[in-house]
C-alpha cells in the first residue's frame, strides 16, 4: 500500500497537471459552485517583473470546447508551461482562468434561466481582479481565448462586451441559426441557449460581428474533421472584405489537443501582451 502511494505521489510530481484538480468559485447568478482551473504566477515572479515593468499584467479567460473543461487545461500542462516560462523570464506573469461551460456556449440563455455571460463578466472577472490586483482591470490588460465551442465563445465575448483587447479563437464553431446540419448533441445545446431565427440570433452570429474590434487571431488544424479549416478560410475572406484586421493561421493537426496544446503555447506570448509574441509559420491572411 505504501509503495502504491509513493508511486502515485512520484507521478504527480513528474507529470504536468497530474495530481492537481480544479477549484471552485461560487456564483450567485448560477446558484452553484463553478469548477475552474487557475494559473496564478508565483509571488517572486510577480515581484521581479513589477520591479522593472510598471502597469497591469494580463488576465486571460480560457474557454474550453464542448467536450473539454478546466481539467484539460491542467492535464495538458498549460499551467506548468506558463509557470516555467515565467520563472525563466520568457513570458511576463499572467493570470489565467479556464472555466466549466455547462454547454452554455458562454452566453446567457434566452429565457434568462442561466445567465452564463453575466457570470463571466459580472462575477468571475471582477472577483479575480479584486483577489489578484495588478492583473486585468481594463480591456488592454485582458485577453480571451478558446477552442471549438470556446472559440465561438471567445469571438462572441470579444464582440459583445468590449472587455478584451486580444482574442485567439482556435477551431472556432462558426455556427449560424437555425443550426441545421449539425451534430444532434451540438444542435440540442444551441437551441437551448439561442433563438433559431437568424435575425434574432444576429447579436451572437460570428459572421456578423466578426469578433468586434479586438486584435484577432483565428487558428485551425488543416486536418480538422469538422471542415473548420475551410470555414476559417471563408471567415478570413469575409473579414478582409469588411476591412476587419485579423490573422488566420492554418497548421497541421486535427480537432483535438494534439493541435490545440502546441497552438496555445505558440500564441501564449501574444495573448499575455508581449509585443514580439507572434510566431512565424502557418498560413496567414494579411491584415487589411
């Protein structure tokens, strides 16, 4: 028994994310405790950075996909990666929060019964900024990113709230009402949240708002099994036609973490506000 315990403890120390679990933040609006994964920089790292870099550090809102959650943020070693990069001064310190989506599409349910966008913007972010002063506090010091359903959510929140200066949407679900031709599981969750009428859905339609005015990067794996690489190409053309600056990066990979994890690591410097953080490579559309 002692040997098993020692082995489990050793693995927890050796493998990124293993042994850690999401914590919870209580929401009065949702009437529940919401599991989240937090990346909080080490105090010594923050102290060293702020001694020579005045101003706010970045808060990053991380939105998982329909089959993912905060545990994946930990399991994929993203928290460990950020801690290592910060300790080596390759990245400025940043505060990240990965949330549980409850199949909400990161929006308020139309009937008012589940105000998830309000939870994010009126509860979660203010609470984190109060608890961790120096992070966020303005759009210039906030970024939003997500994958699949979370990519849709990132585009939507960037456009609707104006609370973020940078938006990275990976493999975004570029859905449109009335949501025909989609997987039944995905369609069922969409119609529970949004109106099916295209005109009524317009405020949440990424093809209409194009992610607002935030700096925008859209990425996708070229082997995405849902056809999203071509959808992202079309989205980039629409942005160019409407003179909406953005960058499209298409890289080898599918609709899974073997693509998403390296992509998040590549774009982390840009998300946290390092101006030289845009990596080279991939297929990109020029900003108009």
